[in-house]
């Protein structure tokens, strides 16, 4: 998605307030990102966030 917006990792890092290396690690699933960082990235990319939650060995109804 970052590339579709024609942003480098360094440019996205600047918008979000983190280093290029952190953006690279997030993109390559090498580190977990803080929720605050995820929100900043989604805002910078004008993207929607979706989460999937799985609870092992439990049936859960959320609605």
C-alpha cells in the first residue's frame, strides 16, 4: 500500500515519526508495532484497519 501511494519507507517513517528501519521491520513482520504506530501508519496511508481475533478453545459470540 505504501508503494501505491508512491512513498519510500523513509518518507512514510517521517510522516509517522519513526525511522525507516522500523517501517521496514513492520512491513516484513520482523517486529510487532505499537498500536499508536499502526494508527499513525493507517492515517498516513489513508487506510482502514481490520483486526481478526481468535480465541483458542473457546466459542465466543460478539454480537
